[in-house]
């Protein structure tokens, strides 16, 4: 099972390559993230393989990136 699920807010570091694909899974567009940001997971493979991919919403577009590029956001305690 993936460690991220649809609707999770995650941290995306800078210098990560993102890819968009067509319906057949062929890459059609790519970009490298210039600055770190929080992004929304809109889909993730249900697998623990190293090359598992998440679909994220970044800058208003759907992108794919390996799960290893994403970090969970930990809630801080105000106590």
C-alpha cells in the first residue's frame, strides 16, 4: 500500500523532475521544480515498489513523480 493517499498534502523539494503523460502513458511534457512547495496528492499507486509513482497537483496542473520525491507534512504541536 502507498504511504500517501488521495487528498494528502505533501512537501515537494526543489530540483525534482515532474512528468505529464498522454492516455497511453507516453511522456508529453516535463519540468523541474524551481522552489520547494506543498502539493496535493490526487492519486498514488497502491504498491511499495521503489519506482511507485504519485500523481500530484502542482501549479494548477496534474503531474507524475516517483513517491521517493515526496515527503509527508508533520503537524506541529502548539503545546
